């Protein structure tokens, strides 16, 4: 019963903040509630606090003992939903499909796929040596096993 109430409170809080979306919601047997959020414009501390308060202030600790953790998806967390790819256009992704692993700049997303671009060194068509070429590949969301943003410092 507590889980359903928390889910309801969480959904209501997220409806009031359309730029935020749920990545993960778990509730352990010891009433440990864990909520992981992401947002179209990122997630800041105030967002986490507001969602936490929307849940915690509507639960009675006299009825149920619980712990609550509301966090943002980490910078190196795998991308889970198509909505996350859109906010990462222009960043470098490492994408693993069933057949290959690619690393390139995310240049576009659509309803069904993403487009990566990268430079590669390939043998010259004639003669010895190599030439740098621009590569581009569309990858269907259904083919992606894991995708992560690569942070460059």
C-alpha cells in the first residue's frame, strides 16, 4: 500500500514539473524508497528537494517508517530513454549494440533512432598511407544495448 501511495505522489509531483522525468523508482522491503530523475535541462538540487518534499510531506511517519532518497541520474549513467538522447545532442557518446561499439558525436535524434558522427583513419583508395574520413551512422533505439555520455576534461 505504501508503494502505491508513493508512486501516486511521485507521479503528481512530476506532472507539476514537465521538464523532469523518472528514470528509476525502487522500494525495498525495509521501506527504502529510491527515486532517480533526469530532466530536459538537467536536474539540480532544488528539483530533487522539491520532489522529495512532495513525497515525504504527504506520508505519515507514525504509520510507516521509511527512508527516502531522490537523486539525479549520474553524468556517466547509461542513457535509458529516447528523451535523454535529445538533451545530449552535441556530446560524445559511446554506444554498444549487439554487433559493435561506436564512439562519436550525437548529431541528431528521431522517434526511432540516433545519428552519430566521428572521424576515422582509413587506407587511401590508391597508394600507401591513410586518409581521415568523416563517418556517419544511424542507430535504431531497438539496437542499442548501452549508451553513455563520454566526459572529456
